[in-house]
C-alpha cells in the first residue's frame, strides 16, 4: 500500500515536470510562428510594392 502511494506521488511529480518543461517550448513555438507570419507578411508587401512600382516603359506613349 505504501509503495503504491509512493509510486503515484512520483508518477504525478513526473507528469507535472513534463508539463513544466513543455510549456516554454510551446511558447517559443508560438513566438516563432508569430515571427514567421510577420516575415511572410513583410515579404508579400515587398513583392506587392515591387509590382506596383512604375517601370521605365510604363509612361512612354506611342
């Protein structure tokens, strides 16, 4: 009976430890996703701006 109690306490402690270790990793991952989203938005804005920029031949009338 005492061994079962000790086993359950250790099992719970290990479970709690796993949760604590996984939380920072999850936050980091979410942060990385946010950074990747910002970079993708910035890159698409640069491409759009380049598409809108007048080209040398755009204003020559024939």
